């Protein structure tokens, strides 16, 4: 792609996206232009990826064909007015801020003629295993949205969802790595309690989660069916499953995701 990809914000998520785009040869480093108010982040991105850097947000917005707004939700109200008057109406703006709607972005830019895609990636993008949901306003063409999904797919899986489900994406994907890490840590703690060295316990726990997820995705089997494959009659696994059910494991996970979704709606 010879078009310019801009980034306002060069934190972990932005650099994960940049790394994926460059690794998949979807863009040349010289065609990536970025800015961050933290000088250390600018230096790090330039040193690691050899991208072009800008002196402010407006310079990035004016130059980009695809513009990633990779800042925290609370920073968007500060950024949007700075770029509203300079961004080209042909530029596709891609926001990764949780909880901020397409209407919020349009209002913040002070324009209705802009092309906006709202998306929610997650931190496994750092190892090119991200999961991203995206939706677009009416100004974005199907071809443009397909191109954005291709860009987002450079660091994992990406798919289009209705905007009404974007808060669900936050709960099930954007925030869920934290739940998974807690699960891995808890299993490792139990292994340490039983005598296993901690580093080895983390490796066993993490690999078990990785392998289980891969098995589900590659076989397409229902997770309940895969669970049943492990649960031998009178065996160790069904004993553990019984305890998890007694402790409300599934209900707790559902309640946690529901709370996350509600928080996203009210950011």
C-alpha cells in the first residue's frame, strides 16, 4: 500500500498495529507518520519501526489517507478539535477509543462529512494475535471498510459488527485478556502451592490456554463438546468442573463481562 497511514498516539496499541502492518508488508515504514505528546514514545516508535514523525496532531491528520486515533478515551476531546479543520474528507479516520461512539467522534470533529471507523482491538495485537471488532459511519464505502478490516487483520482477526454491539466487543475481547491472565495466574498459583516452580507453572498454564483456544478455533467444535472430551467418567477433570460450577465460575464470568459492557456504555 502506497497510501499514508497516520497515528495520533504511539503507545503500546499503536506500535502493535504499526508492527503488524510493517511485518505483513501492508505499508512501508516511510509511509507511516505518527505523533505522540510523549517524546519518549515518538523516539521509541521511530527507532523501532523507522517511521516518519510529525510535530503535532494536525500534521498527521493532514497527511494521512488512513488516520488512527490511538489515544485514551479521555484524551479524545482534546485531540478532535485540533484535527477537525485539517483532515481531508477522503481520509478514513479509525478510532480505537473504548466507549466513544461514531456520533461522539463526528461531533468532536465538528463535521458530518468525515469517514469514521470505530474499532476495538485488544493487547494480544502485540504478538499479532489480536481480535478487533469494527463499525463505520455512513460516509465509509464498503471498499474502504474492507480495506480497514484488512489493515486491522494485519495483527490478528478483525470483523465488522453493528455499532450497538461495540460495547459487547469491549467486554468479550477488548478487556478480556485481563480475565484470561487472572485465570492463568490462578492456575499457576495452584501449581506452585502443589510444589511446581513458578516459571514452569506459568508456562504450563499459559500453554494450556493457548492450546485450548487454538483447538476450539481450528476444529469449530462447540466448547461444551470439547469440555466433555476431557471429562472422563469418575475422573479428575469432572471433579474440577464440579468445583468450578459450585463456586459459580460461569456466572461470575458472565457477570464480569456484563459489568464491563455497562461501563463501556457509560464512559
